[in-house]
C-alpha cells in the first residue's frame, strides 16, 4: 500500500517495515534485491521496529504516492545512529522502469558529502505530482549491528525545525555536563579532593560518548575520516571512567574487597573492548560491549551494600546509577525490537545520564561533608590526645615521619624502577642518560648506546606462556647487568626492548655488544615444553657532536630495525650501516 505524501510532512509518517529482506552476507546489490523481491523474500518485520542485533544488511521496499497537484520535495530520515551505510534506489511506479540510485550514504564518507546536513542519515527525494515513487533501501549494519527499517518522512522545513529542537536539547545537556565538569575541577583545586578530579573526568567522558553516539562528533569535529570504532571507543572510555570513579567513590577496595574484584573484572573487560576496537575486531568488540552493558547494573547493588554499611552518600549514588541503567535498559529494549522507537526513548539514555551525573554530584557533596566531619572529629581527638600525653604524641609523630620517609624512598625507587626486571624504567633511563650525555659532551667522553630486542619474543609468550616470557626478560636483564659499570645507564624502555648507554668509544661499544649478544644466546629457561633459549638483535650507535638522547636512541633503533629486518640474531652499527661480527 503506497504511503500518501505531500509538501507538508511533519515526520509523523513512517516508511513502514511491512516488506523487509535480510541479506545475511551484506553483499547484495539492487539486482539481488529485485530477485529476492520477485521470489517473495520480502516479509513483514516481526518486532516493534528493530531487527535486533543481526549481521549483514537489510532491505526495505515501499512506495510514496503524491496525490496533490504540486511536486513534493521530501527528506527521509533514518531514525537512529547505529548504521554504517544507507543506499537508496527509486523508480516511478507508473512506467515500471529500472531503478536508479538516489543516495549512497556512508559513515566513512566525509560529512560534507551528505545530501542533507544532519547528524543522522537523511536523503532527499522529489515525488512529482500525481506520481507514485517506488523505493528500495539497503541498510548496512556491517558484521553485527541493529537496523531500524522504518524511516520518518519530513518536508525540508519541518525537519529543520525539528533538528533545531534536538540541538537545543543536546546543547542543554552538554552545557550541563561541561558546567558540572568545570565546577568539579575548580572545586578539586580549591578543596583538594581527588574524587572531584575523577568526577570532572567522568563528566567530560559523557560529552565524548553522547556526542559521538548521537552523530555530532562526525558532524562538527571529525567530519572526514570517521570510523565506526570511534563510537565504541568513546563508549568504552565512558564505561571505564565510570567504573574507576565508582570504585574510588564507593571505596570497595577497602570495605567490600570481594565486590571490588567484580569491578576490576568489569574494568578489564572495558580495557579489552578498547583493544578490540584498535585491532579492528568488530564482532569481538560488539560482544565485549554487550558484556559491559549487561554488567553495568551490578554497580547499583554494590552501592546499596555500601549504604547498608553506613555510607549515606552511596544511597544517592545508587539512585543516580540506577537512573542511568534504566536509560540504557530502554535503549537495549528499543534496539532489540521490544519497544517502538520514538524520540522519547531515543533521548532517554542521554537524559538519564545527565540525571545520573546530577545525583552523583549530590552524593559527592554528602561524601565531602562526611569527610570534613570525620576530619573535624579527628582534629578534636588529636588535640585531646595532645593534652593528655604530649610525649606519646611526639613519639608517634616521629615514628610516623620515619614511616613516611621510608615510604617516600620506596615510592621513589618504584617510580624509577621497572617492576619486573628491577632495572631503570623508561622514564628513569631517559633522565639518567640525558645527564650522562651532557657530561660526556662537556668533558669530551666517548659514549655508545645499545638498543636490544629479544628475537621472536611474542612466540615465546604464545608457546610457553607469559610466565616464561617474564623469566626470559628477567634473565636478559641479569645478563646485560653483568656488563654494566657504575658510569653506564641501563634500562628497559619497552616490552622486550632494552637500552644500554656506555662510556666507550666505537670499538668498545661494539665489544660490549658482542659479549652481551653471546651471553644472551647462552640463556636457557626451563619450561613444561622443554628448555627455552633465544637470541637477541642489537643496534649500536655512538655519540657524535651535540646529539641528545632521543636522536642517539633513534639511530640505534634504526640499526636495530635493520638487524631484525635482515634476519635477526645479529649486531648492526648505525654509523656504518653494515653488520658487525657477532662473536658467535
């Protein structure tokens, strides 16, 4: 049944979902769709409006009839934001000719190539007077996604008015997020409460995620080169930031350690989600995002447990988080096709998220008040104890001072040391190396640097496990440390990369590299699969002129890259770009 249209469409009419076809492979073209239509493969959608999470693409067939005496210029709007591509084909029903491509919209295309400037997909069609226009529309959701085949029909003026209303709502929400983030940041500086810094960051992540999810990031910020992963990345960042904030705010590590493990697992899943997006694993990222959203409501009972333990701010936090969960539940029900898509449930999640942030701000106020009360009580008790026993208090202060000094020393050591191998970490290596280079340049002392990488280290982890891989790193560090003098600087600057800055000329540096290379080849580590041995590739560079540590390391790294590219298990010197005998 054709849909009657005119020049006055206000978005209340929908293209319908009475004739849809699921192309699971997603590779069909207009000829395939026509063949499927002739076979009767187009059937009514059996949900409230969404296809649910499905792979591939969906096709929709419908007709627009203009019974008026004037041509009807229309804008057809896709109702959601989770679509990768939209292809539209049309023909006049009266002549039953071939279909012509009317629009080809893609999330990957630059935003300024769209026919209609809108944060969602919109295409334009002109239906002549007394003519019925037949359309076939392809909705591409990629490997796995959600499709809403029913689209809204607008006149250009009405769509523009509606868009202004939506933008006003989004501007209000984003302005609120920004103000809350700003106030929290200023408050954190003023009262020196770290939890306010976390809250400010959480607010900022809300702007990022909803701006990207609703399409405004593509429209105003990343207008060219947009990628599907940006939406998932922003969602993962918001989820991860929210979980970190909840864990710190609820103090689960201290008061509910078992529940804290659950939050850590959820945080690990969010980090895994980021990795999946960066590696382009869309199906895995979809699954990880689903797990993250399913686990997100678990924060509410955790907050209620903290409330039962006497933390009144946790109750307000639970209310705010539950509001967000309700919004996400509505979105999930809409995406799965259990409820009809409409502007209310479309904007319910970001509005619920806004309410959540306001509730959390109130909870932070209660928490800060509680902390200040506790602080005042502690100060009062402290003064009382001071009056009772000044001597004991002085002894306690001295003891605490020694503990803090020891903790400071430990913290400084930990900050400068790689936790696995016990040698300098990347930051400390660069600091110490920069000082040594300045001294060498001032006193004209020759310097050389070795960049070392364990060959095929990934296969060691894959075959024998990360424990054996860690043992290999530690053994390598011990072997290299045997050749390090007090004037040298040695550190781990990457996963399996080490750097050694030595006070030696070219010949001396090469000699050290040969000894290190020989000793690494002698390392044998026991494992369940048998003894594990490995080799290393080494790049060598020497200080010439007024180079800094970055330039020197870049030269050594270039030699290391050449050594790995030409077969590994060898030493190459940057200055000669040729192989150095490796003493094997």
